[in-house]
């Protein structure tokens, strides 16, 4: 996904089953890859680590300690 320079990064609070927008924006960054993730496409995150993940594979590896 490409983001234009006019798009702003959101700040979120990640809960166990939902996230809360603390600062509005169009995307967050994957904590591992740095890839931008549009909020409407965000599906994977860790409430414990307060970070977002671009894919289920990345989330699984992070949460199992592989990365």
C-alpha cells in the first residue's frame, strides 16, 4: 500500500479486541516491518506490546518470540 505525503499517521491504544484512536490519522506502521497499514485494513495488533502488525504471519512470529 502506498501512502502519500499528505496522509497522517494515527496514534492508537490497542485493546484486546478493539483499538481506540488517540490521534486521528489514516494509517499506523507495522512495529516489525515499518510498513504503513491503513486503519480500515488493520487486523493484527498486540494489546500487551501496544503495537500493530501488517500480517498474521508477522503477528504470530512476534508473539511467539521468533522476531
